C-alpha cells in the first residue's frame, strides 16, 4: 500500500507540473512573458502560488522550462521536414519557411522566445536553444555539401548564421508594437536569403598584406 501511495503521489506531482507548464505556455502565447506572472500562472493552473513555487523555485526557472520545452517541439517539427525527400535546397527552404510562418501566426510566443527582455537566466537559455536549432540545420547543410549541391563551407558557421538571420529578421514583425500581419513577401524574403547564403559562390580568403621589413 505504501508503494501504491508513493506511485500515486508521483503521478499527481507530475500532473501538477505539467498543468503549470501548460498554463504558463498559454499565457505567454496570449501576451508574452509580461502577461505570465506567477499569480496568473498559478490561477490558470488551479494552484496556489505557494504550490507553484514548490515545482519552480523562481519565475526564471519556470520560463526557462517553458522555453526549452517549446524549442524541443519546434526542433522536432523541423527535423521531420528536413528528413523528407527532396533536394537539400528544398528541405532547407521548407524548414525556414515553416519556422517563419509559425512565428508570424504566434507572434507573442515567438517574440518571447526570440527577444523579449527578461531575466538573464532566460537569455542564457536562448543561446542554448539557438544552438539546438543550429544542430538541426547542420544536418541538411552537411548533406547538401556532401552531395555537391552546396559549395564547401563550415556547416557549423553556416547553420549558426542561418538561425541568426531568420530569428533576427522576425524580431520586428513579431514585436508587440508592430501591427499584426502575415506578410507573404517577408516569409519569401527570409527563405530566399537563407537559401542564397549557403548556395552562393565560395569566396577565397582575403590575402593578408605582407609585412614590410623595418
């Protein structure tokens, strides 16, 4: 009986934790981190603020978990797209387009995850999350280089630049002060830029000027 009570307690704790994360994500999606106060999250989860703090010691801990969980889901979607049949260029374009469209459809959530001013702990988590996105894109870039579709290049650098480019291009469109618009031209421009960036003609390294002897 003691074992059964322990198992039930663990299940209850896991359910409460999931309710908190789900409530926090919903509030962030509706109005960004600024609308997801501890009191609001606790109320939405049907718990007291004291109970919430037993699962997440601080608001930053909660937001980091919400961020990383959402990024894991996003990366899973992108991996599925990249794993589909097609050329490396087609799959790269499809992945970038998919991300951009979802960001414009959920601007509050996208802005919170990309650029909304928040705790240093969340900023640090954003850096790690961008690395996760880069790791996803390294797969298709490596395949494109190996097949000769893309010119030889550092896939580590290229993937980081692609992620930096499409996230930066989306900051203003998803910001709270920007009128809401699902601009098809914007999506096309972001996709085209990322594709051109990795498929362009390789540039020879600049020659270093010779040092004059004194």
